[in-house]
C-alpha cells in the first residue's frame, strides 16, 4: 500500500496498549431521499497512533439485510485515508485517499451456509498513525421499517485480533416497499449441458442481483463459482446459498464453463413462503469448433457546387481488432471498405471519417464528422451474425459526408509611385486619384517613400475591368515644385484558377513589374552658418594657439582650429544648398603627449544645424546640445603640479623573548595635523601611513613609543623621542619629499629597544566523588595523583565529595602529563561498587603578561568524577481489586481495570470470581509511591449495565530493613485487609412488539375502519380497526421481563352484521417470546400455523343483495355468527288453514343459501323450517307473511341460527339457543326479530355423541374448504 506523496509505511512493532475504541471505532448512517437504501459506514482505526504490524480490517454483514456496494468492474468500493485530529476530540481526513497496491485491493468473501459476507481490507505492512476507512452497504429492498441491521468490524494485528466493534442501525424508511420478514430462503444451482447433464468438471460463474419494485438491480454477489450442482467456495463444495430474504432476484452468467457458449440472458426468480428453496437451472451448449462471419461497411460522398469525380476524396475506417483502412469514393459517391471477418461473438467499435488532406483543395469545404459504427456479432442457430449500427443514421442508410465547392473571391490593390527631385519627399504631400468601372473613385496620398497604395478592389466574377490613375494637382501649387499631369490607363483581368478568382493588372506603357511613377521637381536658394567654441584654463594664464579643436559631421565637414589668447575658437562657414537637418561634433584635440600638470577637457559637444526653406531661401540655425541659447561650447582645462608623498618608519628590538606582531604601539605627530599610531610587525618594522604634499616646503615631526598605563609585567620600555624633518621641492611639474631622522645614521630609521623577564606560576588539580544509594561521608574514599616531575599525592574526599590535591609550581613553560585514580581498598565495603576509571590530565604552562600560567585539561572535558553506587536488595508488591455484578452472573474477562501511578500503567480483567490481579511491581529504592485503581468504562457501554466510576487511591510505602526493601500497601478509605471493590448493576432495557393482522374483503373494495379486531391475552385487551389497505395495527406491547406470552387475535363480529357480509370467525393464537439480547429485551412473535413473515389474514365476503322480482319472495338461511349463507335448509309453506301449499312441501335453500318462492295466490302464509342445515339447530317458529295483488308483504326473509354445539353429557336441558330473523319488505325496509330457543335436552346415548362429533367434523371440513376458496 502506498500513502499519497509516496511516503512508505514503517514496520516497527505489532501492537501496543490502548482503549478499545481507540483501536477501532465505527459509525453508520442511513442515506436519505433516493439514497435511502444506502448505509454509509465510517471506521476510525488506531486513534492513539500505535504501531501495528500487518494491520487488517474485517467487516461481516448478513446478506439478507445488506450487501456491500461495488463499482462497475464489480470491485468493492472502499476508501482509506490517513487521519488527523480535528481539534475537537474527533478525527478528520489528512490528504487524499490511499491507493492500494496491485493485488492488495479490498475484497469480499461469502459464507454461503451462514448467509454472510466478509469485507477484508489490508493496510500494508504496518501503520503507525490513525486512519479513516469509508465504505457503503445497500439495504435489501424488502427490509422492513424499524428493522435493525448491524455488522461487526474487527482490527487484526500480526496473528492477533486487537479489537472488535459492532454498530447497529435501525432502518428509518425503505420508501414503503419493505414488507418481507422471511430470511430462510435458499438458492441452489444446477449447471447443465445441452443434453441436460450436469457439467461437473468445469466451472461456471454467476452474478446474483437483488431486484427492487422499480426494477432496479443491485449486485449482491459476483462471480459465484458453480460446478454441476455445487457451489465452490474457497475450494470447498457447498450445496446452496442459505438465509436469503424473501423477494425477487436476478441471476446473470458472468462466465460460461470453458468450451461452452455463455448465456447472456437475465434470469429472474422469487423466493417466498410458497417457494422458499429455489433451484436455478441453466443449460449451456458447447462452442462449435470455429464460427465466422463477414461484414462490409460503407459510406457515401456528396459534393455541392461542381460534379464529383471518382477517387477525389479519401475516407478512413478504424477500430477494434486493429482495423485501419483507407478507401476513395466512386464517381457516384459510394465508398466501400474491405470486408471484416469476425470469429467470435461480441461488440466491435469503429469510426468512419473523411481523410482531410493537409493541403486542402481551394474552394472545397470538407466534412470533419466522425461516424461511430457499432457491429454486434451474435451467435444464432450455430452461426455468427454481424449487424452494423451507424450512430445517428437511420436504419438502411449509411454515413454521408457532404462537401461544398465555391471559388474564393479575388482582389487586387492598384498602386503608383511619387518621385520628387530637389528635396526629400514628405508623407501625404501629394494626392492621386483612381477612377473606373463599378463606381470605383478613390483618392490617396503618397507615403514618405513615395508609395501610393489604393484600397483593395474585390471581384466575385471573372472579367476585364478598366481604370485611370492620375495626380491630383492642387489649384495653389507649391512654390518651386513642378507637377506631373500624366494619366495612366490600367486594365485588370479577373480569371478563375484552382478554385480562386485571380486578378492581374496591366498598366498602359509601363514595364511589367513596375507601376505608374509621377515625377515632380523642386529647387530653393542656398544658406550658410559659422560654428564656434571657447577655451578656459585655470591654474595659469592661457596662451594663444595653445590648444586645438575639431569640427566634424555631415557633408564631409572636418576642420581643426586653435584658440586665440582670449580663448575664442572660430570654425570656417558651412554652405547649404538643400534643406534638412545636419549633425556635427565639436571636441578638443587632446595631444598624444600631454603637458604635465594639465587636465584636458574630453567633452564632445553635439551640434544640430537645421536648414529650412523660408521665402525661397535656405536658412541655417545651429543648436548646441546642452548649451544655453546664445552661448557656445566651453572647454575647461586646469593646471596643477603632481603631489609628492613620503612614508616614515621606525623599528622595535625586544630582548628576553621573541617579539610578537602588533605587540607595541608608536606615534607620529607633526605639521599639517599629522597624528598617527601604528604597531610593529613580527620583524619589528613600524610603517606609518604615507603623507601626501601638494605644496613645496619644510615639515617637522616626532616619533615615539606609546608606553601603556598598565605596564606589562617583566617589560622595560624605551621612552626616547625621535625628531624628523621632511623637505618638499617641485621638479618637472611634480613635488618631491625627503626625510631626515635626527641622531640616526643616514640610511637607518629610529630604533626602540625593550627588555623582558617573566614570573613563575602554579596549579591545583582536583576531582569529585559521587555516591548513589546513600549519603557520602567525609574522608570515606582515597584518590591518587601521579605524573611528570615526580608528582605522587594521595588525598581523601570531603563530605561534599570534593577532592583537592596540593598545588604544583612551574618555573618553565611546557606541557605536563598526570593521572588521577581512585584508591580501591583491599577489603571493599559491602554494597558499594567502586569506580576504577583512570583519568588523564594535561597541564599546559604558558607565559602570559610576564607570568607563567598553568591550565589543566581533564580528559573528559571536566573535573574527573568517580561514581560509586550503593544498593540494598529490591522489594515488590502485587496490588489487587474485586468486581461485583448485581443483576446477572459475572463472566471472566468481562470488565477491564487500570492501575496507574509512578512509572506504572497496567490494564487487567476480572476472573469469573471477580478477582482482579495486577502484575507485580518491583522497587529498588525506598520511598512513597502513589497509584490509582479504576474501572475502564468503555465508550460503547453495554446496554443495561451501570458502571462503577469510583477511583481508588493506593499508597505504597517502601522502607529499607536489614539491607532489604519492604513494601506496604494502604488503600484509601478502606479498612485494613480490604481491597477496592467495583460494583456494577445490570438490568436489561425493556423490549416491545407491535402485533398486526390483515383484513381482506372479496366482492367489493375495503373501507378504512370498516371492521374491528380483538387482541387478548396476558394483561392485554385491545380492539383496533383496519386501514384502507387492510392493515390492522395493534398498540405496542412493552415487556420488562423475559418469558413467553400468549395472545389471540380475532375479528370482532358485530351483533348487527352488515347485510351481504360473511365474517371470518377464525381465532389466531400468537406466542411472543421475549429474550434478553445484548442488554435489551427482544420480542419475537410467532403466529400459530403461519409461515415466517406471514400475518393473520381475516377474509370476509361481500355478496350484493339479490334483485327480487315482483311477485316473488327471497328466503335465505344464514349463520348467526359469521353471516355465511347456508345451503340445504328445508322449509314448507302453509296457508291460513294450516294446509301445506301444493308444490311447496319441500323448499330447499341452494348453494348460496337462498331460494325464490313465487307463484303464490293472494292470502296468508307461514314458512316453517322442517330441517336445519347440517351442524345447525332447527327453528320451527312459523314465519308469517301475506300476499296481496300477487305481491308478498315480505320481499326477503333472512333467518339466522347458531351452529350446533355438543351438549355436555348428563347436563339438564335448561340451556337456550339464539335465533334471529330479518325481514325486508317491498320498500326495502328491514325488520329483525330475535328469540331464544330451548335446547333439545340432555344426550346420554353414545351414538348421539358420535353422531354429533361426525357433524362437527363435517362442518369443520366445509368451513375449511370454503375458507380456501374465498
């Protein structure tokens, strides 16, 4: 792995101690809006920046809840960053994401049997700083709201798991699509050949996708290896993928077995309670030995503006398989490329474009469109077929390249020329006209070079065009100018050449390549000027003709003139016959051999003479550069004889020792303010600074030695003063100086003689003694000093450890060597370790300020220190504590505890008995040591657990007894013999569940709050109504204790049932099992006789009222409990005389529980039940009605009866049965009459009991069969 900026990771250690959450801390948040199925996971590693060898992170998820997110190449998406503190107790990214080395990218493995996936992230050889890891998981599309998903991340070091952390996310919203709770689905594979035989020897690979309600696919697992009917996982054969959630899946074959044709289709299937275990079968047929097909691509060329020629334009075809062709168009524009051969299925990409030449044909506009061609090669019926699709081209057409041709317009720019003799031509001085066809009428002026350029004339068609060019002669002509009145005729021929109009001009009577030239002449009167200068000389009087001056410049002027006695310099007059500006230079002619003492003026004065014509005459005006008006150039010379110099000197002699440079000082004082002080060099020479003279004369000086106020010890100084006379005279314009030293032999200089003798010096050497472990005593240890000059001394230390040797005296400079060592006794003191070091001392004796000085240099750079040690036998102690847990059993290694203090930092865990033993602490020194013992409270506290935050202070006193250290412990605020006890409390958090059911109504749409449902059981009695979608949600039930709770859910069938509704009287038994999990009570509901994920469904039936024809009566038999209609109830119809009406002796209800009675004459009638449906009590109460005008008084009669119940054997017959009859008259009004019928008495016969049981069984079968058909 490589860190951004190419910084390598350093391997230094495996793992160090740290808090759990400092090793690995994890957080997960669910996305919002369109990303509601994404969970963004952030893992922070190694917050304390320890060094971890071979760091590796693993995270495990259940595929029924969530899967990792992959990129388009099916690589799991993971980003890893180095992290830094954000300054607020958290961490933030430090730079760009890390780039994983090839072969070390994160990967996902699947445990098919457990239904889990594991993400593995390798972080290189080691890490030594915090890191942030980011990745995502995708929620299953059928996961329910409020369902909890979690995954467990673990950080590993080399061969060790450092810490594991889990994070739970409660699903906030799945956009209403999550309904599935079943997670026991499985998927088996069967890979078959075309003969439906298992392909067991070669592997096929499949991608498994999850499909949501919008039809979007999410990759769950990639490249699942299958051989025959087995999944291959890490080389092991697995029967099936297990623990899949109910829902829709899609399988795509990613790679066929070798030698077989891959199936490109998407295969969709559903896992549900009806199909829990799905077997996926897929056949592959073998690849034929060799398949191939050919395809010929083409294009078309169109040219607008002129006819297209064959092979005029070129076109390229480039693309997959190294295809690179260039073809030309036919005369009809068709472009046909060579056939391309394909030997395998696939998609091939090409580009067709026009080969536009570097040198494009003039007038042609080329088509630079690039057409993309996609060729799809497919195997169909054992043959390869190739189909080309040209991008943005209609089916059946080919790419068309459209070029246009248009000749480019032509232009011409006519011109002429102006010449003037007699003076220089000026720009814009003369005007010229161009006139001709198409309204051309231009007037232009000449340039300074005489060129006359007319505006460009454009032509858009070929032809011959005529023009005239002439000079525009002004009415008021310039004096002295003669004008040219020639008119030049111009013919322009315009022709098309190579796609462009070309215009060619022919000037009449003018040679080819030339243009009309208009020639004017000019002549003016001449003018003159006389230039001059001036000479000044300071220092002496100027003489006539003493200095020479030159005038040089335009027109070959070169004059040399001399000054007169007044300094005036006049040059000869210059004549001009032409106006203009003329440049000259005036300078002094400085001789090669200059006069001594004269400083010449080398200035060069520039003179500009402007000659202008005024009133026909040339006038000349001179301007001298940098000279005021009215003045002339001034050349200033000076005269001064050259100065003279002299350097005076002296000498120093020293007896008694060598003379040193700069050791003595000397002064030179005298005329002209001279006051110098100089020092001697190592040879005794004393040189004063040179004195310069600019005037002849005699000068006096004195030289003397500077005797210091603090005389050097041993030194005798020379106090003599020497007089010096310097005489200065002028010779050949230069001053010369000569010195005379009084009382000094000619040729010599003053000499100062000193003498020297030095004083003796001494030194006192020393050492130092240090003793660790106890106090040092005076005179306890002895030390020797030995060396040059026979020195041999022995001295003892004082109480402070100082060792002073006797002073050594030196009368001679030099270097002296000595050795200092400790004198170790034959009988050493017990417990004392002596220092046998020998220290070398070098003493350097030097003469300083007339005295010998001795300087000692100890070998170590400082006074020798002899270090002895005293140490008693060490002592130790082992501290302990205790953990108590109220509310559940304590587990070994469940809690962690810190011992911190003087150089101690330990972390230990409790054993199963609660005992906490810290590592032994060793002491090698007496003293008092302070510690604290505290419980390590994790950042992710266990749910339901209250931790003990007490911090116990521990004091350990270590004393020396009989040469051994003994440690005694004192726990603050505890009695003797007690140890710190940490008391935690555990109580699981309450759990809850919300039971629900569903209402279905056949026959019409269900309405909200239409039906009621009861939930009854352990301390629960709730009644809720259905929602518009049939959902019935009961209030949440809260549990504070584990256990199993029983309930029943049933429909609350109303006493006054809605007409036409058949109710469901099923009672569903619900068992809720409450268990403790991770400190929290979790409740799981099991609905009796229902599959996982299924809810109780109450199915009612709505039957619309039958239309009763006029003159007829509708009779219905109905179950009083459910409203269900009953078939096979038998009645008879009796008239007002008690006689059974003929044909109405046996009226039987049909399959829908009803029958129409018709054809009755007017009169009074009674309907009497003669036989009840199986399982129901008979109601023999007469139902009266009348018929008048052939219309019954009751249009509909609904008779309800309770189902038959088996009476208890031996009981009396004092029980009753509910009977209810509802009438509907001709207007539709309903009337209900209820009564209670007595039961038929006690049943003692076994036969009757058996018969009753038979009826009940039959009734149950009928009910069950009808429920299945609702």
